[in-house]
C-alpha cells in the first residue's frame, strides 16, 4: 500500500477526464475574471489517471475507522449509528439539487422543512424559536454569545461581561465565551461532580452576563440543582446558556427550556444521527427563549397559511452568521430521523443510551476507578490512575490497545478534572453482544497491563498505522505539501 501523496504520484500530461472540443471562442480568464483576482498561472494540481485516484482514496478509506465499521464509544461525541434512510431523504433531487438563490416559490418544500425542523426542535427543547444557520456546536455557542451581547446592549447593561463556566465544561465553552469578548470565570465542581450554589454565589452580581452549562455535564451527571441555579442566575440579571451537544440522555424526557435556559445549541451531527467527524459538515441550531427571539439571525423562515417565506424583518437581529441557510442537507437528515423515530422513539433512544452506559459502567468499575460512583446518564468517566501507578500503563495505552481489537478508543484525558480519564459513551444503537465484547476487551487489556505492559506500550503493532508520535505531530505539524 503506497504512502505517496497524489502530488508525488503526479506525471505530467496524465488525465482522468476527457472534455469535448471547445465549440465557442476561447476567453482569456484575465479578461473575464479580472486581473485583480485571477492568478498568473494555473494551479499546480496533480496530474493523474482515474484508476490511480480511485485506488488512492480506496486505500486511504480502508485505513480509516467509522461507526459503520465497529464500536465507537467516544464520550461526549455521541457516535450513534446514522440510519441509511436519512441518506435516502438527503439525496432526493428536490432537496439536493436546489440552489440557494432560487426564488422562494420554487423551494417551498425546503423552506417548509426548515420551518418544521425548527418547530420540532423547539418542542423537544422547550424553547420559543431558533435558527438553523449555525454549522457546528462551537458555531452555535458563538452565535449564542452574540445573542447574550445583543440582549445586554439593548438593555444598556454593557457592564455585564463575566461568564461562568464550570471546570468540567467542554473546551469549546470557555473558548467561545472568550472569543466573543467575555471574561471567563471558572468555577470548580463540588464533591458530587456538580455545580453547587456555593461556588456560584460569589459571582452573582451586576457584572454577571450568565453561565454556560451542559446538563448532563461532561462527567455524565445530571445537574440536580439546575432549577435553583437558573433561579439564582436570573435573579441577579444574568442569562443561561445550555450546551446541548449531548442531548442524548434527556431527549424526550426533560427540556432545557423548562429548566430555565435562555439559549441552547444542539448538535444534529451527534444527537440527531447525522454523520460527523473529519470536520463536518455539521449543524448546530440555536434555539432561544422568548426574550431573545428579536435578536436571532436573519433571514427567518416564516409561515403564512400554506406559504413559506424568508423574512428579513428583524431590526434588532445580530445579522447573518453563515452563508445562506446553514448546512441544509444535514438538516434534512435530522428531520428524517425525528419523523422516523417519533416522540416515543426519541424518548426510547435516550433511555437505551442511559441504560447501555450504566451497564458498561457497572461491569468496568471493579477494574478502572470510577471517580463519581453514582448512576450516570449517557456516558461515564473512568480513571486509569491506579493502573498507571501499579503498571505504568496509561489511559492512552488502553486507548491504543483498543485499536488493535477493532474498537475505537473512548475520549481520553477529558474532562480535565479526572486524571487519566477514559470517557465512555456507548450510545443506544449497540447490541448487548457488542457491549459484552467491549467489557471483555477492557478486562483483557487490564490483565495485559499487569502481565505484559511493554507490548501494550507499543500498541497498536499490527495496524496500518502504528503508535504515532503525538507530541511531535503537535509541536512540528506538517500540514502542507512542499514541492
Ligand atoms: C461536541 C461538543 C461541542 C462542540 O461541537 P462541534 O460541532 O464539534 O463544534 C460542544 N460541547 C459539547 C459538550 C460537545 O460534546
């Protein structure tokens, strides 16, 4: 299997296509496009024949791992199976061949889809209205922070510049808050692994913009004091942001809107079964409570009788946050999933996700230390700290050992507050046999750590790619090909 890049395989004059002879006068790109943006020379693209390109990508794909190939318990990422009916809907010509600049009357079905999906997501989360424009979770967070800002500006409360973020939060939360110009105030988790009112109290003043929370949090634990927290934040004039990337534990059971949240983003590419990984495309819709609706991005999709329209009539809007209307076909997949599952199906998915996580947790906690030993939601966090002390084998060694067994590693070293963390999320779509095999493999790796630690330090030893130099890759990344 060749490791060469397409550029290195290139041979002058090779072609993978045949164009018909030109039957119109040739135009000079410098004239048509204009010299200011037209390059002086054509791009140095590789020149290859079709079979080479096909083999190149097929060989790369065979080295890859995906949820269609095996178990993928990557905590906080909800790698649930993506039903193929979603793909069927997204490949209907009426959806995939529309152009974003087509007249409204010719894309009524697509507008209806955006409107229907927004209202379904509002129903699921208990929010008032939203936007489907944001293309990822972090993009949703950024949009949410802009909405916070607009709300305080309207009220003349520009002093409110502090955002509370719990220490267990997903890394994108403090990043989004900081990039939006807020001052990030980190508060520690208490002995239960939860946000406590005591930790919150010192920050409840007129400089508070609000709090960013995920519930269940990244330890897989439900914030039991959420109603008191939301009351306290609202009483001091702040807003609540819900990171709903992982709604998979509570979908159809409890609603962020009912908990008092003002803004929420969802990751359709996690909870709502659209594919993710490799950087997208995703969809991270933002939904808001009534008082933030006037600030939502434009255009909105509105309904009058049977007619759907784009509406730009929102004078206090934060404006556009993406080109056109977001990743439309991802939204088609999500609506398909919701319609196929129905209310009961969505609820059942959450229940099964929680059951599967607790089943794994119960079988693995005798071997790997469980920091917060209570019933979890859709995921749980083990620690390999004891194993490391006794054998030198770390969380990352266990992760590499799993790769040899055809299982994707869990999330490691996150959340930061658990040393040698292994964060496991099985999702609802796995069979009992798959869960049992994972337990067996985890037991086997634990035994191997004591009996033959050196072999585990070298894992994976019989895969297409062996143990990579993480530090080298991070410190000296080579992401460009140089000719
Ligand atoms: C995945 C995730 C995000 C970020 O979502 P992206 O689509 O990758 O930007 C944010 N918060 C939590 C809790 C997540 O799990």
